[in-house]
């Protein structure tokens, strides 16, 4: 068994199950979201799960997951509107088509039918957040995921397509227990500083960071967060997993490791090759 370690750094929004005008987000990467990122890196497409010769969503979901919060980020709200009338520059042919359909063009379709006025939504997200994610699984599966994460088929994004990662998401592959491997990964903020994304040395290392570890039912809190598939043509369900939280230190030796290249975050890590 091996572990794959990923970095999720930048603005991000990991959705929770709420279909309202307020699009809430989780306070960290969800398992369903992280598996979606890995599926995109592998090049999986909708409707082909189990038929494409790639690891299935079930195999990915079976791997235990851990998350380390290096920087929780700041919750921000994006105020959005859609529809509500005409606008300057609207294509004339589009207007003619819409006029035939309805006397009020550019209306918004909702679950209740057409809406005359603009549809208002508030999208919540995390700004300047940084997380380290780990999955533990069979050696052959982890090796495939490592190669895919290092050279993704589809560009990865952090919850929403507008949020691209600030640093490459692949960190390394490790042996041993997942939590112990997570504790050995240097503070990811230093990686950002050496990539000139932040000012070197301006952010102080916290005494403790939060670790969220997948566990058994008797020692964790239930979360509805295990995907059964991402096929939009079929009903999608989420299964329950259990997570416990603990706090601990994080190493800060990225200054020395930067001399070896930022892609290798720990001396015990192996590359995707």
C-alpha cells in the first residue's frame, strides 16, 4: 500500500448538497470533489465508467482520505445574476429566435418554469486557501494516479472551473501510514513563496494545523460525501463516510528542500516516474 499526496492551493469552492440560490461551500476539500479532480487527471469521461479501462469511481472512492489544512482561507461571496432582459450587443438573430418563443426574451429557466426577472445567486468560496490531501491505496492504483496527477489529461480545477490551482497539484508518493506521511510533508505555504506566489518569510508557521482523517464509524462524525458516479444521465447518490479531526504540528523545512526543486516536497517522497 502507498499514499499519494496532493496540494490544493488557491481560491476554491467545494460544494455541499444544497440546491438553492445560495451556493454554499465546504470549509475544505470534499472526498467527492477530490475524486473528481483525480478522475479528470485520468481522463475519465461521463458515461464510460468501467468501460474505459481506467480505475473506476468505486475504486477511487474506496481509498481512505486525509486532509491537512495549511491555510483555511477566507470565505467570500460572489454575487451573480442571470437573465432579466436585453443587453447592448445582444446578437440580433438570437433576439429574433427568442421573440418567437416568448414575448419576454432572455428569461431564466428554473425548476418552477420561466422566470421574468433576473435570477440572483450567491456563490460562496474560499479565498487564498491551502490544503494537503492524501489517499491510501494499492501500489498499482497509486502509481497510475501519480502519473495522471503529474501529467493530467484534463486541466484540474479546485471545485469550480474558474478556480485553477496556483501550484501543481501532485506532490509525491509515500510509503507507510497515511497520517504519518501527511505529518512529514512540509508546510505548503513555503512552496508558494518559492514560486513567487507569496512574499518569502512574511507568513509565520502556525503552531498547529488541522488534520481531518477518514476513520471507522465508532470514532468519527458522519459526512455524506462518497460518490457512486458522475454520470449526468443517471441519478447520482452520495454515501456516508466518517471523519475525525485532530491538531498537530507541521514541518517547515521547505527552504532547504527548495534547493532540490520544489516538486520534491519531502526526502522520503518518490516521483511519479
